[in-house]
C-alpha cells in the first residue's frame, strides 16, 4: 500500500479527501486508484453525481471535512470548482491544502451542460491555504490560459501536465504517479509549515500560501 505524506494533528495523520467531478470517477480513473492505493484517503460521496447541485455538494464536503479535520482536498474537474466554492463561502473551514486537477470551466460550459449551472460563477478570490492547480494543454473543459489565470487569482501554483486531455480515465493515466508526486510535495510542504508554526495545522488563522503564485511560473 502507498502511504502518502501526512500532517499530524495531535497523534492523528491528516486525511486526503477525494472530490470527483460530474458523473463521479469510475474504476479506471486515477482518483479511484488513489482510493485503493493510499492510506487515509477518503471519497466524498455525493447524493447525485449526474445532477450536481452546489448546495448539496458543499454540504457533503463540509461534513467530510468536519469528520476529517485539516485534510488535503483532491478535486477533479467539477470537484476542483467545488474546492473554490468551499474556500470562498467557508473560509473558516479547517483545510490544510488542495490539489485541483483539470478544473471545469463551468462559466463557459453551462450552455452545453446545463447541469453545471449552479456551480457558476467560479469564485476568483485567494484560497488562503496552499494549493496546486494542474492543467492540460488540450483540455476540452478548460483552456490552459484560463486555468493559469484562475490559478493566479486563487494564489495557487500552476503545473502544466502537457497534452493530457481532461486528465481523467480517458487519458489512460492509471494511478497517475506524477499526480501522486504533486500530492506528496503539497502535503510535505503543509507538514513543514505546521512544524515551523509549532504544532498541528490550526485552520484559517494560519492558512497562507506556501507556494509561488502561478504568475511566477508563467
């Protein structure tokens, strides 16, 4: 079994919460592989994967975060946009960091996929916790230039995944080891910061970005 880097709150290692997107993540998706391979990795279940409602999805995510305080969030597609809404609407939630993979451009996809409408507009304020956005040069759901702009607004690091489509099951990534490395780097950075602050991660009062802004990487 793969053991991801952990931040300790007392004696309890920090969990990784998996946030799939619209229609969920099937068995061939890297998120499903991570659930099988990694310790303390938890799927955030949604009541209806095919008809997403922002308020419902937020409630499920908040419940999971309260059950697993100070987690690392790993969102794909609409799950990444859910993280942006969590950061915007609930800034006091105890979130240690986030990995946002192939965020869906719901603002410009609503006409084609009306089911996504409740997630628009995409929040553009800084998250207040360390985060990495992973974008693809040929993602049909988000132009890379827009992904970079959003990452800059969120004060997140931007990582170019090359031509990886929507970074989903169709991209045939298996367990996506490159993504695992990003998660480990993010988690190790949060752990280092929590140790420097003298203890476990303690929520919004100390949540500051520890990664360079996307503008520095452009």
